[in-house]
């Protein structure tokens, strides 16, 4: 009985006895490959030196990635199962939009895959930062990044009381986003009400140009124009839309700050915050 009590006391105290051993903590992955633009950037922000061995080719595109320069120093992949398998990663990072067939095939080949959900709000961004820290074995770095993110976000949260100006997002094909989207969250954080919410498009959808004109937003945030020619893009140059912005401020969404749920969204928040302050000064 005494021996049993001694054994129980040692175990409760977290002590080890001769002949007893606790399970060893899992080793952090040493060869991590990311096949998604958004996980590329979270991994680059948190990975230990030499831990991240490849990122997606989009990570090196400055029109899409906020970390193109850092990504230029890493090998790229194109999301092909064959090239990923031959790279011999011990962990693959994927996103919610990654081709599910590729993920299933990698798992059948016994390649560990972590799929990160698409972020649509601040809580989702914070959760993915923390999870990236966990899967990389970089929890301390993740907590430090979260602390900086929260501090920077707090510095931008200075919307005055009273009626808020109204903003409308308007992109290719007349697509608009409401507050149930990441882009809509950026608008809200900058101190605006979102026209899409009042028009029944909280998660986003096509906003007819006529409806947009009748809504008369205080600020129009346009989608960026892409190289080449497309009919869906022509509506951004419609004379009626130009008349709406004549004498009124307009901003342009830039993909590196708007597409992925990373701390870089705060650049977009700051851009719209400055536009809001200009509106308030002009009143």
C-alpha cells in the first residue's frame, strides 16, 4: 500500500521513477512545404530558419503576395502532387481552396497535410496564426506575432461615436462583399458601414450597377484591374461609375493586403481609415 501511495504521489507531482518514462514530445517538422498563397505567408512569418523548404509560385508574385521578396529566396511549387511528393516534405500546408483531390492523394501517399480554413474575420486570422505556430512547433513565435497584431489593430480602432460613413466594395463583374467576408471585415474595422450589408449581401454577391448608384456610398472601394482585357472588368470604367466617384474619394483594393487573412490586412485597414478621416475632415 505504501509503495502504491508513493507511486501515485510521484506521478501527480510530475516526477519520474526508475523504469518509468513519459511519452516524448513530438519533434517539430523539419521539411515543411506550403502549396497555398495564404499558408505560404503565415509559414514564412513563423517558420524557423531552414524549416520551410518550398512555397507556392504565387508567393513570389508581388501583385498577389505581401511577402514576394521573402518568397523569392525559397524554391516554389505549383501544387502538383508529383513535385510535392518528390520534395520529401514531412508536412504539407494547404488552404480551404486547395484542390481536395490533391490533398486526398497526398494523404494516400502517407504525406501529412494540414488544411487551414479560409479566414473571414479577425477571430479566424488569430486562430490560424496560433494553429500555424502549433503545427510548426513555433508556439512562442506565434504568440509574439499575435501580440503585435493585436497591438497594431488597437491603434487603428479609433472610429468616433455617431453615424458612420458608408462604403461600397465593387470589383470585377460587379461583385461586392459584406461583413461576413474578410474584405467586409476590413471595411468594418476601418470605421465604415458596408452598403452590401444593407442590400442583403453580407457574404458577398453581384451588386447591380444601378443599385450601387442609388445607394450613393460615401466611399467607393474598387477592385484592382488585371492585365489584359475582360468584359467583366469593363464595368469598372462605366461612365455612371465614374460620375459616382467624380468629386468623391475612391480607393482600390490591392490583392496582397486584401486576399489572405494575415497581419498584412492591417495595411488595408489603415488605407481605408485614412480615407475615413479625410471624409470626416471634409464635412
